[in-house]
């Protein structure tokens, strides 16, 4: 379990510097985690707080799913093929409106893989920032752009705001937004009803048994891959292959990864994970992992209802850039982190320039990874290393699945529900309170008292909307 490599998946994992002992590897709690994962894949209610099944592993292995879900998954692949053929040649840009899991996965995949021959450029509107909308829409020929609106419910305000802004841009250009719009949502949702009534170009399915942060192997990730003209089936195959490699008790890299996290964090969020991919194409991976890990593990209460304030903090950027930023503290500051190094063996397609005799820029990149890893080890700091043979759809599918399953195993080890997010809902409700305060301030029903009111008024003044 300390080391894993699969040539077909093009991925290796080395936990040799994480300080795992034989006693750790024989911990009976690991058997329980494996049993929990098996029950989840078999359709148990793995999200007890919401009474839901958790089916993201079915997305790449429909044969494991209940009959209705399996048919829906395969049907979504057929719909994807049909829609991709319809859009090919008509559009050269895809505008994706979504947030959280509906955006981070597609953004990571698009940045890592780029646009394939004849594929569309992808721009993502993942916030409710007016200036951000303007920047994303600048220079886009809307007549040649298709807009993808991703929202399970259609009620996510940031996504709705982005949709309304984009629709207004089409109208200003004299275009019918509906003829350029695709909805990816749950059947019968507010977005689904709106898209149907307006005659949108297409409506594609999401399901309540797939959470946003684990939705990248649904059409949330597959549709952008198809429009980029990247091999979405290879991406699914990579994820399915990693799933198969991480079901047993022995030699299970995801279980080993979760165990290493647990021991490093002492089961109580004592250390953060710094993600250091030594590859520019993987720079967004740490942002993707922040949601996958922190939204899953960061919980106030455990499954028994006890207050535990559990979590695993994730941050990072890329190597060797980060060696000139915070690596100094990782080595000589407080022992409150462990590092996840990611090495990619293939430097580029084709030969590389020798920047000095017998040495390429890629040799330096690997040398910096090895040097930093050894420097941390010398200082008694823990690290693990993931190796990819290249950055391709299959490898990324395997990489994402490795972390998805590690999160599931880790949640079992610390006893939390990895598949709900009550803290996110609390933030949404608080935003509603702020907007009601703004309305009261504008109507004169409330006085400018308190720091919330002061900031609201300052914002209104800056945008010429305060008449007080």
C-alpha cells in the first residue's frame, strides 16, 4: 500500500515518506472503510443527513448502478454524442455558466488538456462578479458561441445571475439566446422548466444522487471534454480503472492515501495538505481539490452528532514556482503541513532544447521537485509523490478518481458525512439576509447602523445607486 503503479492508467503513488508503520497498515479501521465504500457502490444511503444514495462511481461503471440509473447514465452518453455532432462546425466557443462543482472540474480539464483539433474554446463564468462577466464575454463572437448552463436546481443564484447576464449580451447582439443555450440540470427543476418553455437548444440530465464536487465524470465534465474535442471515453476509462484498483483491502492506493492523510493530520486536522504539481497544465488541480476535499471533510459534527470540527485544509499552486513563495516556511516553519508532489514524466510532445550540455528545462523541473522533496525530508517533514506518465484524459480520470475515493475512505476513518455541505447552505441564507437589509436601506426602512450596513451603502455609493 505504500507504493502503487499501473502502466495502463499511467499513474503511480509513493507514500514512502509519509511515515506509515506496519501497525498503521494493519489498522482494523481500514476494513470498515473498505466495507463502507462497498456499501456505497451497492446503493446504500451514504448521505444519511439528506437520505440519499451517492452514485458518482456508477457514472463510469453503470453496471454497478440500479437499473433505472444505469439506463439514465448510458442515455446521457448517447445524448452527448448527438449534441456534440449537432454543435460541431456551428460554434467555435462554449460559454459555461456554473459554480463550484459545475465549474471547477471543467476548468481544470480544459486548462490541463487544451483544445483538440476542431474543438471549441471554453470560457467559464463561475461567479456573480459583473466585471468578471464583462471580461469573459469580451471579444467573443456570440453568433458562434454556445452557452452551457450547469445547475442541478436552477436556483443557485450565482449561476442564475450569470445566465441572465449572458442572455442579455445575446439580446444586445440581436441574437436569440434560446437558440444558443444548453441546460444541464435535474429533470423538472426551475432551470429545466425555463429551458423547455423557451425552446432551448438542448436539455441534458443531472441527478440528485451525484453531488456537484463529484460530478466531473457526469456530463458536467464530459460535455466540455467533447466540445474541446478531447477523448471523454478515455477519461471515463481512467476513472473506472482507478475505481477497480481501489476496491480491495490490499494494494489499494486510495485507501493508502487516506491512511497517510489520517496519520499526518493525526485524525484531527492537525496538518494541511500542500499540493505541488510540477507541471503548468496541472496548476488548477489544487483549486479542484480544495472543493473535493474541504467541502467533503470539513464538518462540524460527525455521524454520531458529536461536535468534532473535522477537516483537511488544501492549498497549492505549482512547482517550481512555489519554491520561490512558501516552501521556505514548509521546511523551516511550524510542522503543520505535508506536501503532495505530482511529477509528469513526459515534458512535451517532441524533443526539448538542451539549456546546458545534456540537460533540458524539463530535467531542471524534475530536479527541483526532487531537491525540494529531499529538503523537506531532511527537515523531518512528510510528503507523498504521485507520478503521471503524461497529461492525458485517461491519466486525469485516474487522478481524479484516486482523490475521490481517498476522500470517501478518509470520511469513514474520521466518521463524517462526506456528501453534504450544511455550511454552504448557511452562507446562502446569510446572503439573503444581507440583500433584505440592502432593500430596507434603499427604502429608508432601516438606518445605516453596523458594519454590514456601512459596507452595503459604500457599495451602492460606488455604483451610483445610493440616494440617502
